[in-house]
């Protein structure tokens, strides 16, 4: 066989080189196409699987590059049901129930009324005029009403041993009427009475005489209630 002309060999080498270059271009295009496939396929990454296996999920675990937070995941059908409405008279969860308004004040019970007696000094001379006091205190926890009219208040002077009745503020001055007051807790009302040092009897029908020296006590009363006595002395 006769050798081919040099021009033929040159064209064959050029064709082979062109074919090789074309094959290389095709290979590079194929590799590029695979590398730029759907991001959703590539983002099924081990990181997502790791978060799921740890049992934790965060809506902003992988925030967008522009710094904006992603939307929280959509709740399931069972968790998207609306919360039950709170009845108008009930309180919100975690808050104490509303307290009812306190009832209006009522009358003071006898067991919350405390009576006290007083005098302006512990000792007087015969003929002096002691100033004696009755004090009324509401010891209850709430305010209440009580009639403290002068006809119900009484200041008694008894002998030192409490056996003899000497004088009463109501014997010769029969007061009348009503004096209903609202007494707040621990509030005290009082009334001072001047005693002229004479004896008296109910109705003021007997002769009144000046008391002599000795031991006495002043005792407070309010209607049926009576408080403890406060001692004092009259000296010559």
C-alpha cells in the first residue's frame, strides 16, 4: 500500500484533536449540570437529619442570608384549633380570680365591742369633780354600725370592792334618742362625764349627799354590755 499524502495525515490529526476537545467540553458541561441541580435535592443535608434525630426543631436554625427570620412552621390540624373562649366572669389562666366586693356594713355584734373606763387622775380630794370617761372600740375586722346614744352609755361609780352602787350618769339625766355611728376596725369613740362627787339613785328621787373619802371605781356600760372597772381614790 502506498503511503497517503501528508495532507491526509494532517487532517486526521486535526479531526482527532477537535474530537478530543469536543469530548472534553461535553464532559465539563455534564459536570457543571450535575453541580447546579435542584437546591431542594442538595439541601436534604446531614444537618437537617441531625436536628431531627436530636428531637429539637428551631424555625430560625438556618436564617436567610439577608438576616430576616423565616416563618414558623405551620401547625398541624390538631394544634391549629382555636383556643376555648374564657367566660366573662372568669380570670385569665395564671391570674387569681376576681374578688367579690365586700358586703355593706352591718350592725356591730356585742362580741366585737370593747368598753373601757378612764379618769383624768387617779386621786381626788373630797369635793373635787372627777372627769370620768367611757370608751367604745370596734375590735372586729370590718366596719359596723352601733348605736352609741347617751341613753345607752352609762358611767357608773361603785365602791372599791364593786358591791355598792354610788352614782350613775343616767340617774338624774335620762337622755333619749339615737346616735348610730359607723365604727371602723379598731376605731374608738368616747364620752367624758363630770361627776360632782354626789350620790344618786335611779330616777333621782332620793336625797343626794357628798361621798366621803375612800376607794372607788368607774365602770363603763353600753346597753347590756359592761366593761371592767378603773379604780381611783378620794382622799380627805
